[in-house]
C-alpha cells in the first residue's frame, strides 16, 4: 500500500468512524465482484458497504434494499469529499492528524471492550424472574403517567428545605407557581406523558406511590424538578412480555460491570504518574472511568434501558 493510500484509509476511518475499513486494499488482485462502485480512480468495496449496513438491524427485505442504496450513495459522497481533502493535503494538517489519532484510539478501546463483553454470560431464568418480581412498578403494576413539571434552576438562597416546605403547604401545583413568582424565582413549566420504563429507576418507585394530584420534588442536573401526577393509567406487562427487555437490561448490566472491573484492574496494575499542574490531582479520588460505560452499549436500546440511561 502506498503512503497516499495509507493516508486515505486512515482519513476515511476518522470521517466514517469505522474500524479502518479501507486498509489493506490491493487493487490489482481484487476480483471485480468485490467492488460495489468506482469513484474516479478509487473503489468502494462490497465489504465496506456491508460493514456500514451491519449497523442497521431488524430491516425487512424491502427496507434492506432501500437502505443499501441510500448507504452506498452516502459512501460515494463521502469518498468524493475524502478525495478532495487528500488533494488539498488536509490529512497532514495538525488538527486533522490529531482527530484521526483520537478516532483511532477510541476505535481500539471500544473494540477491546466489545471483545471483553463477549465473556459476560446471559442472564439466567432465575435472574429474570427475580428482577420482574422486584420491580412491580415496571411490570406488574406498570403505568402510563401524564405529568406536569416545573424545572427550577439552582440559585443562591434557594434551598431544598424551602422548596419542600412550600410543596407541603401547597394544595396544588399552582400554589407552588404562585410562591415562585412571589419570590421572583424563574422556572419552566412542561407537560409530558411517559410510560414507567421511560423514567429513571431511581425515581420510579417514589412516583408510583403518588396519587393523582400529588407532587414530589427531586434534584435535577442544574437545579430542581417538581413533578405532579396529573393522571396515571395502568398498563401492566406480564413476565413473558417483559422477559426480552429484562434479559437485555441484565446483559447490559453484566457487560458494564465486567468493563468497570477490567478498567479498575488495568489501573491498579499500571504505573500512572501525574506531571506538572496535574500532579496535585494524584491525591484526589479519580472520577469513574470514562471507558467502561461504552461496553454497555446495547445492540438497540430496550424500553427499560431508556429509563435507566438517565442514571448512568
């Protein structure tokens, strides 16, 4: 492979975020049947096309045919852009080189975690049954909630205690709104409809205990969230209906735990030396490893996973 082809293949990896699909090509020896399309002097192979299509799942035969054409057209557009980028030697630009290296490192780290995740066993029937029994608010007593929400940003002088006391005194959410306006505290009102599985597991048990019209206060990312149950309709799932969702969630949890354990073991066995201004951070507790959650990436998010994703 020439130097130009190596640059081209690496740049394609950065742009497409796929694992160096264009590397190792030998145009002279490749059978014509492996070529999907020729773009100027370059070729897009069936292997590259299939690699992109593999990211699309659960497609019917008609959908697969349409998706194949759409993906191929996008790859042609991408190839044309890559050719122009190489023509202008953008692959030698320092910022581009840094981006390529960053993508390469991310791809390699993710590949290792995905290989490691294969060691995680499938959840047993007993584990599925236990999870179903321990989460009635998700399954046997599942509800669809119509919620009224007040998002209140954090500000100096506004405490959880003051909000809790106001909520206790209030007969309706409008009473809380009146208090916020009186104190000149900004807020955003919103109405939403959410099924139980679309809510974080940390919140759901508390919400399930509320009757229609009742309000609860919880911390939000940058302040507080007041939630009132405007209506709740029971739509339970039996164990058979819930089984595939539970299996996927528990499998994701096992992969996540395995990845976190591996990262911890690697850290414990490595020599990590903070230098310069970062040396002072050595004595502080390190944050949770950023790489580990990548192993919990599902084949496609289950309905349970959507709700739980807010807790990670």
